[in-house]
C-alpha cells in the first residue's frame, strides 16, 4: 500500500525542501569563490529557489483558505479537505466529500476532472 499524505502537507513539504535546496546551492558557491561569475550564478539560483518557496507557501495559503474544514471520523480533529478525496492531516484517514465515493478504495485520481468514476 502506497503511503499517502494530505495535499496541503505535500505542498508545504515541497516548499520547505525548496528553502533547503536554495541554501545548499548558495553554500555551493563557496567552492567557486575564485570565480565571481560562478558565485553570482550559484547565489542567484539559490535565491530563486527561496523566492520560489515563498511563492509556493503563498499559493498553498490561498488554497488552504478555500479548503473545506471537516472533522475526521477517526481522530475527531478538524482537518482541511482539498478536492473530492484527501487524507486527514493527523491520522491519514481517507476522507471524501462526495457521497458516491464513500466506501470505495482510496485513490487520489478521483480528484482528476477527466477521471470517470
């Protein structure tokens, strides 16, 4: 069985990874301190990764405001659901807002608009 995470947490994890990638790329400039052009390239690429992370965090923040907040039937904590199916942020319980999908095996492809259910 493939481990699933909630969509909001996946996107937040990607944004956090972009920050660390940006720092690593910037620190990579140390190896080229004798060549100012390469230092500038590495520092610029690192800065772009960090700016990209900021954009992703802003985007997921906007998505999070339109997500539907539901109470998880398993852990009874409130979590946000994006799309037709999602996972609980706390206990990874499959959640759906579509009554036709209740009781079916969890599949993230139910969120695709082209998917025939």
